[in-house]
């Protein structure tokens, strides 16, 4: 569930017509975990040593210079300033920075190219 400030309830008008939303949030708890440590420049995707060593910007690692995250969620219902969603991968209590409606014409890339290791992860390997 995403709980917004009650003063933002009117800002949700019309959002219930969308099946999916883009949620931007702060990885504040992750930032605290890496505080005082040098930021890794290279990582193995998902910490898997069987995957290639890649630059952190080529990954989804939470260890980032500006720890912000984005995920697409399914909107289930809106009650006041509370949104019930499915698929939010944020830690409970993470500050939500913005919510945007998912617009296929703007947000879906046709025929994207990804490296083989990323395709293997997508296949569940």
C-alpha cells in the first residue's frame, strides 16, 4: 500500500482509470546501509558471481550515487489518499517521490536490445 499525505487525495482524481502506475521512490534505507563505504563501481547482477562484472549503471543494484528507484505496479484500488498496488518492490516506509500513470505509448519501448546475461535473468536462469 502507498499512503500519501491526506492533502494529496484530490491529486489522485482520474488515476483509477489506469491499470498500472510508475512509482518513483527513495532508497533511503539502502543509503544508510552503504553510508561511509566506498560506492562499488562494478557489480555482478543480483550479486551472482556467475554473471559478468558490469558497471553499476548497467545494473539495478541499490548501491547508487543517487539511490532512487522506479517500478511499475498494478493499481488495485484507491481509498482517499491510499493506493493499494501489486508489485511494489520498495522496503516498507520508503519515501514515495512521485506517482505517474503508465502510458503504453510513452512508457513501452518496442524491440529493446539487452545483453544475453540480462535475457537469461529475465528467463529465470
